[in-house]
């Protein structure tokens, strides 16, 4: 495995973290909107609910529709198996992360 492959692996790992952060932010937004609407703090909740519905719909579409590419998690699993089989690559990866 070359240096560029290791860099690609690290970038993919960072992207996966960014995606999880996005989903956490959207879940927080959803909970806040629902709480504000249920307590009557927001009187005109339609724009927030439409935004929330659009975000949920887009997230579902992006999650379940493969766009002609293998999923990131599948690629990462393949790369991790190769890294775990080679002790030298484990050392290189440990040096890269620090």
C-alpha cells in the first residue's frame, strides 16, 4: 500500500466523522424545533417543519441511493483488512496519526 493510499484512508476516516457530525446537528435541530413547537414558543412553525422535512428527505435519499460508487464504509473495511495484515503499515499509520 502506497503513501497516497494511506492518505486516502485518513481522508475517508475524517469525512466519515464529518457526516456523523452533520447527522448529529440535524437531530439536534429536529429536537429543538419539536420542543419549541410543543411548548408553544414558536407560533409559526411551518417554515421550520418544512426545512426539517426537506433535510430528513435529502438525508434518506443520500443514505440509501448508491450513486454508482461503493460505499465509503465498504472501502474502509477493505483498506483496514489490508492494513491489519501488514505490521509495517500499522506503524506507518500510527506515525501519520500523531
